[in-house]
C-alpha cells in the first residue's frame, strides 16, 4: 500500500490563532502535529510524518461491506456460541461443550470474576459490537439519521478493544493442541461457525471507515 | 519547529477525532459532532496510568507465583502455575505452542509493565530523545495487551471440554483472578495514557 506523507508541518509555520478554517487542517492523535487536510484516494494511506500514525485510510464501499459482514456475524453468532465446538473422547467417555458452557461452568466452580470477564470479552461485547456496527451501517445505508447515531458510534469506539474473539480463537487452538495427545477430538459445527463469526467480526471492523461514518453522521442533521 | 494542535488552540475529540477550538472565546466543552467532553489532553493521564501500572505490577507477582490451574486426575489434585504449564509443553516437545503461551502469558505482561514505566519516566524526566520510537512502542503495547487473556480462555475451555466427572476435571485456581487483574490494569493503563504527553515534555 502506498504511504503518502504530508510534510506541511515541517516546512510552513501555521498561524498561531484559531482563525483558520477547521476543515483545512487535521491533527495527529498520537503526537498532536497539525497538518494540512489533503484528500486521500481509496487504497492509499496518510501517515503522520512525525510519529508514523495512520491518519486516514479510506475504504472502498465501506457502508455496504460493513453492513453485509456485521449481518453475517449476527446470523452466525447464536450457532457459534451455543453449538458444541468439539467432542473429546477418551477411555470410552465422551464430552462436548460450547462457549456458553465455558462461561457457565466457570461461574458454577466459584471463579465468578473470571466467568464475568470471559463472558464480557468473548460473548457479550462481540455481540454488542456487531449489533452497533449493523445498526449504524444500516441507518447510513438507508439514510435514516437517527439522533442517537453518534452515541452508538461512541459506544462502538469504546468497546472496540474489549471484544476478544481472535484471542479466544487462539485459545481454542491451544486447547486442541493440549488435548490431542490425550483424547480423540471430533470437531463439531460450532467450531466452524465460530471461525465464520470471527472472520465476519474482524472483516466488519476492518471495513468500517470511521472518518466516513462520522462525516455522514455529522452532515445528516444530528441535533443536540 | 512544527506546530501542534494545542499550540494553535485546537483540541482533537477523543472519540471521533474531530478538531474543535479549545481556547479563546470560541472554546467548546463538548464535541459538536459526537458529544464527548473536549480536553486538550486526556485528563489525569499520568496519575491514572501510574496507578494502573503499579497495580498491575503488584498483581503480577501473585498471578505468576500462585497456581492458575487445578487438574484433578482420578482423585489426585495437581496444581500448576503458568510456568509449570509452559515447562510441560517444552518437555512434551511442543516448542511452538510453549513459545506462544510463554509470550502471551509471561513476556507480554512483563514487557507492557516495563515499557509503560519507561515511557512514564521519560515524561517525568523530559527525555526528548527517541520520541518516534517511544510512540511506536506505545502503539505496540496498545495492540498486544488483549492477547494476554489467552491463558484464561484456555482454562475456561479446558474446564468445559475436560469434564469426565470421576476420572479427570480441570478448573481454575487462585492465580486466575490476579492474572485477569494484570491484563485489565495494563489495558486500562494504555487507554488512559495520552502519547501526546511524550511530545509535550
């Protein structure tokens, strides 16, 4: 991907007043450098010349793709959480489990804090994130600018790093590697649904162009 | 010398990254686009980050010294710490998976705590060198934080998958809540830290 850097911050002194047009400048969130707001084409990336942070990275067809992927994720979600992910078979005994059982049994065993954290990071937050992305992209797609749209976007931004489906996926892989010496493992439908859910959830958050979404919400006549 | 948004009297909204005036007559208290409170820098950033990093450092010891998992095989309980689990994988010859767990459970939390302390100290002592590298280091800390939850997820999964009532069961052990505490404290420390303070110093 081509990385284009704007170097106005290094060459020209910007006026020390608040008088200039706020649409003409952008600031780096990591080092606060004030830069000229130059248009960036899709497939290109604008990086801060001082600290290297990505400032703009427009996505193609962002709303449609986010909508499609978040809907896919929501459809797969109940199957990924409630269907058994695998069956272990050892010494004639069989045992299978799903993700919801993992949370529930940890709660029963007395480690309630662990159960709550696992429930939040791998069951509840991923669902809320998908719902928020679905609602926001659906509203933008059909140009329904509901006046709570900015709250949905803010909730999504704050929840973003607390949904940990990809870490949970690595956890499933480690569990498989840990158990495959001791038991015969049969992979059930839930595992494949979970992989699909992970792909849809990651895809939808990668496809979302935050800048474009915020611009549309701002110009859609949100009133305060 | 280049201009910062702060020097120009502008603040970046924490949530939606809109530039809004933060000085003079036109200063705004909340973002006109998303409604979030406007601050030039994250409020109380240094104090909060220090408190959370130190809390994580304290919790790091019980998390690693106490047993994190209880394996009950035929009525004989066997407690193991995080390090025991990693040594087990290396003895089995599964070096790859041993390295993954060693990285996620021991090296990453340790790396995060040490680097956050270095970054915070560098602000206090106004070390103005390696600014770009320190900012990149902070972005790495932000990214890797969540991966430490790996061990907790594995225990929750083993608990439900290896549940052959009278033969063998696996449950969490006392270190698990401390370990979750370390991960949550370091994640919040990274969230409350404002990397722009490095450049202000």
